[in-house]
């Protein structure tokens, strides 16, 4: 199956900050899975930034369970791999 991205495209720089959100709320991945119905495997993939995409329905379930806005879950790294502090990175 061919990828829709050009072969010379740089890797994405988006970071999904699920781990931070869980820590701030004292919630485990298991509890988030129970509240959302999302499998542990899928949540683990997202938590460890191995996901390449997320459905809006999945994002909505996570946001509802964590009582958080989508913008609080995402950050973008600078070209050198560091989080961009000006865009809400921590």
C-alpha cells in the first residue's frame, strides 16, 4: 500500500501530550480506557506518540473524559526536536 506522503517529506513534529494530561489529572491509561471505551492498545499508541492520525470521534471521547480542550493535548516541536514554548508547549 502506497503512502500519501512524499518519500522525502520530513517527519511530522506534532506531539500528543496525553501522558501529561493523565498525570495532571491523576488518571491512569486503564481508567481512561474504561471511561472512553478506547482500547488500551490504541491509547498506548497515542500516549507514546506512535500514532500517525487520530479520528475526531476518538479525540472527542478523550477530551470529554479528561475535561480538556484539544489544544491542551497537542504541541509542536521545533526543527531541532525541542517543544516550541511560544505555542503553549511546556
